[in-house]
């Protein structure tokens, strides 16, 4: 099936967010997957992973909407003001925005989140009407362990309140305070989510350990849930022989469980 791609923008908290809607080139209303990128990521993601996935969805007859959180990519805002809370707010706004599009079936919404975006997807899974499928890619759950490894800080120390230069991007003190609230899937609603759930994670993920996905599987309330372990895929399935397989499997699973 052919596809079409449309640049869109919406507003949250008086700041503009930019995204791309991928539509099957046909008439009617389509189910739609809203995609949440990872920490320091953007709507295309590493090696254009999100772009490729969205196009695959459209070819399978499913719309996809990928966007930049505030402070990331093309969206307005400063990265140093980003927290899990702001991304949850942006994620909710993105879903509500795209549900109003003329070509979207508001009662058939899927969520796909990568890394920290996976936590956002899990959080929103049962609090937004119409969410019928959720896919978690390399989703982080235990923030203390992951960020202590990546940022080399002790989140129990007062030094966590000091902004950190992360390759030219400043991680602000509000971010650390929020982490303490959400660590270990605190406040998430994944335990109340009852629709199909796919969890994908590599066995050699250097950023988020596979044990985080095991935790998601354990606490999720979904009656149809699956963990797919990827051998040697890294954090973002960054190998030419692995990436297509993850995309193909995700598209096939979503077509079965969302359409």
C-alpha cells in the first residue's frame, strides 16, 4: 500500500510541538500509532528508526504519528526544562491532537515508546480512551540504576540537583527530582492496562538492562502480553540485519492487535 506524509504542529503549555503524520494512501479513517522517542532523541530517532517504522505502519494500513517532545528536535522549549512529567503531558497532548484528525479512528489508538518514551507509553496506556495496543521498545523502568550508569551520578546525592552537560544538552535539576517519583514504575498505569502489549528488548542493551522489560511484563495487567528478546540488537537495534526484523515483527503484531 502506498503512503502519504504530512507535517503537523500542535500546542502544549503554550509551546509548539512538531511532528509527521504517516497515512496509508487510501480513503477512510485509520487506526493510528503515536510514537514517543527516547531520552535526548527526536522524532526520526537513531539511524532513522522511527521514520522507517512509521512508513512500515503506513504500508500495513496503519497511520503513525511521530513528534518531538518539547525541548527536543524541532519543537519549542528548552531541553533543560524537560522532565518525565513534561513528556507525559506532551504525549497525552499528542494523542488527543491526532485523534481529532479527519483520517484517524479515535477508538483505535496504539502507542509505541522507545527507552524513556517507553515509560511514557506505559504511563498513558490505561488513562487515555481508545488505546488498544502498546509496544515498548527497550523501555526504561528503574531510573536510578539506568541514569546512575549513563550520567555517572548518584541520584541519592544532593549533587543530583546540579545541571549536567550531556554532550551539549543540559539536564536540569527538575529532571532529577521527577526521577525520584517515577523510579521503578511508580505512578505508571501499566498495571491497569488490559489490551495487547508487546515488549521488545535486546539481551545486550548497554543503556537499559533487559531486566527492566521483565519488570514491565510482571506488573502489566494486559491479558495478551509478549516479551520478544532480541539477540545482539543493542539499545536501538542498531544493526542492519536486526533493525528490519524488529520493524517487520512490530508492524505484523500491531496489524493483528490494533486493526
